[in-house]
């Protein structure tokens, strides 16, 4: 189950040279500065740009090889761009039907379900020009889903949505990837979203893949760890004592943490959940402290430290069992606590910064 | 007021303009498509070739076409159709190529990703989005062919019922000092030209249907 991409494409300032094997399941995020070739790479994968000599293999289907090229309309790829690109001469419903009618049976993504999930019922009869940018993006996303794609390619698909709506659609992407086994390649500048939801990360710079790997470990290696200063850890929900309805107890590396229970989620006991933890929300002490507002204190071991963006700060990499966590502290604190590789420390997690980011995982 | 020979010339003229328009829409569409989307270094050369009839005297085109067709279609209706097609090529290619460029390649990629094959994309996306370009191209070609004179005279002569079109007939009437008939036909042509061009410019100035934008 993989997507192999090999291509050489001269662009204005550099050559897009990619030779990479990506998982053809879950969510693969492509990150990189603007103008690093992300959109061009998506176009090559989709076959919008037909590059001589490129190789694109999706699972057992050869989409492009030196002697073959299967056109985009046979690849069953859902494309969603930042520009919603709705057909202006068709109503919302006709736009949605365009792909739906041409999709092969049987359909796994239902008409009513997708329209309800994307909140499109009130606007079915309208023309794209009557909709806001955010509404157009929702229609474009639903249109791609209704065509029953086997791969979803997303290029900043939710840039025009407000924070709440974007949060909702990010969760929805995760559901689609899990329940419908729909693999996705997702380009977004919202690194927080991408980092937390994706299973695999690819970093592009000037047309080259500078780093790629499973998200959790890619975030702990250069160049992403100093750039994003963000960790993703997996914890397990625990049964809550009776009466405790507003908190949620999780086990992380055999230690316990308590978070405000997210109102939007129903969590089964022992469900693995993913937590996105910014290094700036983690502080360190040498001993457990009892008089802090921060209840979540985890024993950890210092494994590395490296410079942060601000010259007076550094990022400390901690090990919790087999998982890693980053903490942002000042260099003065590093000295004062007498830290070095191998030091035992207590990491303090600010629960309020975490619970909104909690998500179920596979 | 009009003689039988005048009606015959009107009929030949309308047939010529109609056939030329149909042939050119079929021929110019792929050329305009290529010009709109190709990155080939030959593009300016092809563009120049297509625009040649705009700058060359009709006698130059007519002369070479006459040499080319002398063994086959010279002095026939088919001959003047070929001449008209060459002569009006830029009037079909330019508006089509403009409208294809305004649409851009994105709608085609989206349609393809939604499962539409090439012909399907053309029918359901290109044609509706570029309808204005097709209308302008067809009207300009039709009107331009009505006004054609030099090329037709060179390769068609003036055979009544076969190659004698209105412009040539007006020339013949004038030569024969038959000013009244020349007047009637000329005024008629002025009126038709005014009508057709008003329709074209009315369309042209209307904001075209923008992809993804407001219409």
C-alpha cells in the first residue's frame, strides 16, 4: 500500500526533484515554505502536468511510467484546491452531481451524508457566484468526495473557513481517512493541524524532499523539531470514577494525566488519542511540585537540547517511555536547573492548552 | 427591385458565409486550443501564420491559392470556400483562443478529476464557459466572408450561381454603370454589416462568465 513518486521538473528558480515512497493510507501532509514546489508536486501526482520520464505508482496501479500514462479522469483522484474552482454555469447541486453521476458504483460515500456533513443543504439551488469563499470551499470539498475518489489531494482546501469550521473539517478529514479508508495528500500552511492529524509528514524545500517519515518521529528530527517545536504523543483514555463527568483521565507512558473532558467527543475507554503539545506549553522542574496550578506532571529524561528561534531560549527533548516530548525553556533555566543529557526531570503540561487538540487516532 | 441574378448572388453569398463559418469553427478550435495552452517555442510562428491574412493584400492570397488550386478547384464554389477559410482564419482563431485562455486549464483538471473524459469535458465545461468566444468567432467569420472581394475575384471569377457573390456583383454593376442596382445591394450590405457588428460588440462588452468568480 504505497504511492511512489519519481519526477524531475524544472521550475522557475529550481528543479523539482522528487523520488519518494509514501504510504497510500491515512493522511500524508506535505509542508514547506511557499514556492517550494508543493502544488507542482501535487499536479505531477494527479497527472495534470504530464512530465516525460516521471513514474507514479499508486498501490497496484501504474499511473505513469516511461511507456504509460493514465489520464486524470481514469485515476479517481479527488482534487480540492485553495481556489474552489466550482463550475460557474452550474448550481451547487449540479456541481455536486457532476462527479456523483460519473462515479462508478458502488458508492461508499453517500449523497445525503456528505451534503449534511458539509452543511450544504440550504445552498443547493444557488450558483457559486452567490456563495462566500468559505461556502465555495465546502462545496468543492463535497464535490470531490461525491465522485468517490480512491485518493484525495488537498491543496489548502480550508483556507477561507473560520477557525471553528476549519477545526470541524480537520476532524472530518480524519474520520474519512479512518472510517472510509480514504488516503489523502494534504498541503496546508496550518502546521498545527497538519502535524496533529497527519500520519506521515513530507517536508519540501526548493523542490527537494528534505525530510519525510511518520509524523510523530518526523516532528522529533531536524529540521522540523526546531522549526515547529511541536510534539504529538499518543495516550489512552481511562475509565473515570463515577461522578467525574467533566474531566478525562489519560495514560501516557504509564503515567496518568487529567484533562478537561472535550465536549465534542465521545471517547471509549482505552481508545488511543493523539495529543498535540507545543513546546511552549511544557515547563520543567527537578522535583514534583505540589503547589502549582499545573496538575499534570510527568517524569521524563532529557535526551537532547537544541537552539530555539529566540537566542535566549532552547528546546529540550524529553523521553517518556518510548515517546518523545519537546519543552521550550530559557537557557538561563537550563543552567539554573543544571540540566544535561540523561537528567531526570518533571515535565509540566498545561491541560488547558491540550484538551482542545485531543483527537482519536487509528 | 432586385433581379433574379441579384437573388442568385445573395444565395451564393449566404451559402459561402455559412459553409465557411462551419468549416472554420471545426478547424479553428484545435488551432486556438493549441495557441492558448501550448508552451512550444513554435507558438509565435503559428500565431503569425494564422494572422497573415490580416496584413497581406487579398490579391497575394488569391494569387497563390489560384496557382495551388488551378488543377482542381479554381473557379468553383469549393474553391472560393477554401479561399474564404484561409482569409477569415484569424477572425475565428483569435476570439476562441482568447476565451480558452480566459478559462484556463483548471476547470479541465477539475472536470477530469470528477471522471469526465476529453469529449465530456469539452461538452460540459469548455463549451458552456467559452460560449461567448464561439459566438463572436462565428459572427465575425460570417460577416467577414460577406464582405470578401479580392480573394474571391482572384480564384472564383464571377460565374453566376457558382462564384458570383454580392461584392463581386456590385463591382460588375458598377463597371456596367448600373448604379441603381449597385446602390440597392450596397445599402443592403451596409445595413447587414451594422446589424451584425452591433450584435458582436454587444456580446463582447458584456462581462464574460468568469471561472470561479462572479458572472
